[in-house]
């Protein structure tokens, strides 16, 4: 499990490494463009029931910590879905990857190979 630290919060948000790797690409793209937006997710099992939303702004510190030292191959389709939600009025809604919908002939790509609109 990876951790996302936002602002001066002492407690990180725990997110599975593969999900966090995809999220990192989308968040970095939006923040590099100086865009503010929200990020929402449902609390995982074992935590207090409910959901949370963060307001992300380029001036607030953000740190990603991964358990796995190797960057996973990333799904262009999942990145596109997350980026599209980031551009909506509701912001990014963190959802699970739709593995069955991935084009097997295209394969996963490294972060350097990916393009976001």
C-alpha cells in the first residue's frame, strides 16, 4: 500500500500502489497546469465507513510514497478515465481499474509513454 500525504496532514491516505501510480500521473498533470480540483474516494474496508474529498491546489504540498520500488506499467485507458473525471465539475472520483476493458493488443505503458488531454 502506498501513501499520499497532502498539506500538513500527519496521517497519510493509504492507496494501493498501482492505483496511486495512476493517480500520481493525473494529479501531476493537473497541478503542473496550475489547475485546482477535487479528489474523492470511498473509505476502504477496515477504516471508518464513508467517503472523503480533498480540494487539491498547486500551492499545497503533495507527496507520494510507494511500497514497491518499481514503477508499474500504466493503463492508458484508466489514465484517460481518471483525467476525464478530473476535468468534470465533480473532480476525480477514484474508482477501480476496469481490467476487462483494457485493450490487450495495446498493452500497458510506462509513464513516459503516456499522453493526457
